[in-house]
C-alpha cells in the first residue's frame, strides 16, 4: 500500500531557473568579497551572530525597548504621557490593582474596570477556546475524509484567517447590527421584528465568541488536519481487522495520536484568546455597558482613550497580562519539546 | 478450519483494472505465497481476502461461506502489515490486548493468550515497552503476536519481513516456517522475493499484472514453469533464454537447434512442427564447463563474479546471445577469455512465441 505514497520526484530544473540564477550569482559574488574578509576577522560563530544582527536589532527596537519603557511606566504615576513629567510611585499601581475587599466581587475593588474585564476575558477564553477546539476538531475530521471537493472546503474554512481582524469585525457588525443583514433575512423569511443583537448582553458575548471562532478556526483546523494526516492509514486498517468500533477507534487511536497537535492548538488558542481585541472592539466596543470589555480594551482605554487616563495603571495591567501569556508560552514550549522527544512514533 | 476460495475476482480502481479473474483455492493449513513483481496486485488481492477492500466482481468464500459483504473483523482472519502498524501510543501488552478487548473477552483469557504468545515469540521481556522502544525485529514479532492472540482461522501477511535487514530476514523466515508447522493454520504470505517464496511456501501463486500466471509447489514452478514469465521469475540468477528452431518433433523427444548445436530434448512437445521458432530456457545452474574433447557452446566471457562457493560467469556466444552460468567452486577465469559451456538436453525448457511452455 505504501507504494502509492512514495515521495514525489524532484521537480526537473527548468531553463528559467538557470536564467534567474545569473543576477543572483552576480550579486552573491560581489557581496562575497567584503564578507569573506569580515569572516576572517570574526570567525565562523562570529559570522552567525553577525547575520542574526538585523533581526536582533528589529526585535530590540520594537519589542525589548518598549517592554522596558512599559515597565518604567508601571512604576510611575500621574496622567501625563511624557516620562519626564511623571513621578516615581514604586509598586503603587500594582497595589491599586490588587486593592479589593473581595476578589470575587469586582465592585469592591478600587480598579473595578480591571477586574470586570479580567473576569470577562476569563469567561471569554474558556468558552471561546473550548468551542473553537471542538469546531476545529470536527472540521478537521470532516476534511480528512474523502469528501467531494475537499480542497475547496479546506480553502473555504481557511479563508477568514487571511482577513484582517478589523475587516472581520466590520463584516459581522454589518450583519448583526440592528439594520443589518441578519435582521433583514429574519424579517423577510419569518417576519421577525428587528432585534439589537449587539446591545444584548448574551447575544453580544455570543457574537464575540462566534465571530472570533469563525475568523480563526481554519488555522487551528489546519493544524489538526496535518496531525490527522500524519496518522498512518495502516493503523486504521489494523483496527478494522481487530474489529474496533468507531467510537473506540476515535478515543483510543485518533485522539491519543492527535494529542500533540491538540496541545499546540490549545496553547496557541489560549494565547490568541487572552489577547482578544480587534474583532470584539469593532463589533461591540466593549458593550453593552462593560459586558464585552476585555483586558486588552481596558488597557488601551485606560492608557490612551479615556478622559481619566492613567498610563501607569495601564502599563501595570499589561505587565500582569504579559505574565499570564509568558506562562502559557512556557507551557507551549515545554509541550512541544516533549512532543519532539516522543517524535520517534 | 479455513479453506479460502476465490472465483473470478476482479478489482479496478476507477478505470484502472488491477486484478483480473483471479481463481484460487487455498486449502486448510496451507502456506500459500503470493509472489510477483512490484505493482502486480499482490497487496490488493490480499486486501480483498482480508475484507479491507471489496472486489469489483467475483466471489470470495471462506469455508464455503460467501464473505464478499462480511466486514473484515468478522472473517476470522488476522493480518500482519508490512509497516507492522502497531499502535505507537500503547505498550506491547496493550497492542496485543486491543483486538481481544474489542471482542469483550474476559480479562483472564486475554492475559492467558498474551502470556502464551509472548512465550512462543519470546517477547515476554518487553511487554510493557512501546513499539518505538523496540528494534525492527522485535516489532515484527509483536506484529505477529498481535495476529496470533486472536487465534485466527488464517493469517494474512503482507511483506512482513521486507523492513528487516538481510540476516534478520533469514532467521525470521525460519521462525515463521516453524510457527506454521506448530500452528498448522492457513497462512497467506505476500512477497516479491522469490527466495522467500521458495523457502516458505507449500504452494506459490505467481502473479503478473493482476493475473495468476501459475500456481504450484515451489519445485513444480522451478522444474516445470508454465510460461516464460514464471521461468524467468523463479530461480536466481534468472533463467537464460536463447533462440532455437525445432528440427524434429517426435513422440518421446524434440530435436532443437540452438547456438549452433543440435540437441534432442527428451520430452515430446505437443503441436510443434519442424522449422518452428522456439524460445529455449536454460537455468544458469544447469550449465557447466565442457570437458576436453566434449562438445559445447563456445562463449566469450564478459564478466566473472567469484563468490567463493560458486562462480557466476556472464558470457556471449558467437551468435550474440547472452548467457549466465553458475559454476560450482572456484575457477580461474577472466573477462575476455573463451570457454566452452555444456549442458544436459533434459534441462532445457521450450516455450512458444507467446511464452507458453511446450516442453
Ligand atoms: N487505492 C488505490 N487506488 C488506485 N490504484 C491503486 C490503489 N491501490 C492499488 N492501486 C494500484 O494497483 C496496482 C497494484 O497495487 P498493489 O499494491 O496491489 O501492488 P503489489 O503487488 O502489492 O506491489 P508491491 O510489491 O510494490 O507492494 C498498482 O498499480 C497500484 O498503483
Ligand atoms: Mg504490496
């Protein structure tokens, strides 16, 4: 059976490949002269660092430096945006954030907005990630079967991933708003009165969850699909010979062998979900009230947009959120390292 | 317990016909080997029997019962896959138990069967390990063990040894043979290695392009190949074929001229006429150096392969025909030399232009 899966033959070199190579080779030869001299000075490992330098510089300027500045902000107070007009307050911002009479009730906190948006985010993350993994898994299982037009459907599910999150938010707002497409369709078909989906607490939450799933599920389904396709067909045939029922095949063979991919999907999904902002912000603006206000929006508004702006507090909140993301990332790295070790399956 | 018969089994994938009118009768306890070149449909045929695939037409019977629509699990067969197909996330013990648990067998019985298979295959020491922690040979044993514990009415094995190195392959071959002697269960074994086929089989089925070329015992096929394909496929190195012409077709012998000689093959060839062109087959092992004075075919040596116990020479006759000869022992020959080769007329095989055996 394996004879049908033999590696494709190498693509025969085309003439145009050769033609394209001529200018490339010329440029290479010119660059070669100074680089060789430099390598003699820097040594081979030094050269590696040298080639990494541009990337490191970009990383430093756009990630490392802002991170440090952000930390500095989080230990200063005042409403001014420029650092030289701010004063040092130590851990006061963090103390303010954690100043609650009861952590179970955000309204007893000094910074109730932080805790409301944290609670919203937690609920969003749990529901959105759980549902999304379920949808992604079902999608991948269906796409893994030999259904008609499989590559078409694969593209259909992946397409929203290519859209800018803001565009996603706008499209769905246009569908879900009071004078939107959904109400029009419901009215035309069933005569339903228009309903303000996005100003209903539950519907707005459902919309935020649903739209982010719609926008991202293709990506995660693709990861799971790759995992499904890596499971050798013979295992299923062996299970068939063994007389295994379909549910048992799924739970005892497919699911365990898909675990590495599911773990990747879980952690990446969690990270993405904690950071939820664009789609939800465009869709509901955090409303109605603060019912879909998530942590990133809270940080953004606290830092830049509200009248009572407090850059220091926003910075402190973002550092706390960053800590959560770092933990998740470490989990992901540990998981993928474990997968690599088990890789000889 | 298990007699498997196939009647006019055909299989096509879309427009591509892979199996054509396969008729087979596999008797209980037989060790049948399907052999043939790559892509000839051996695996496909085995999968039809296993029930992993359904024939396009034709009937498959197991013990007289039509099984075309019977699911694989209910045919009482066990399969050993070329890639072993062990469940990688389960221990060896779990691998062996999996199929039995499906059948809701009591735990004690499962444990008993696993212990028995482990003893028979000497895999007891690594029952708790995962397949990834085993060597190729150990995995192979586990794969066979997984088939044995199910106590099948027949084993189906698809090139089970092809992922092993040459040495291990030979020892596993012997073990498989011993296993069959012990279990006396029907085994259907697929290979493209004709030596494996010769050493293991009680009967060999030679397949080519989805058709059965010949069915017979190993020595049947070796001594009386039904056609040129089988003659060339069975035996290594391959049989030599040279052009010949019938001189006289008698009741007890057929005279043929070939390579400038005239020889009388001591067998009648039905329906041949003098002057008819035939293809004459001669096994390399049946050629020897002609003694002094004896007549033989003058041959120019083009290559000498000294293997120690035997010497393989490749040569060309004056008429431009290529010959290979396997000479026992060691011979001080070199490329470019001329030798005279002899053979016994009884060892010649005659085939017509369609490749069918004449004598
Ligand atoms: N599912 C399939 N769809 C289309 N063609 C197939 C399929 N399975 C097998 N074939 C074709 O059928 C032919 C026989 O395949 P098969 O695997 O039975 O060969 P084989 O004799 O087992 O060869 P090998 O010794 O290489 O394993 C091949 O030409 C193969 O391409
Ligand atoms: Mg095969």
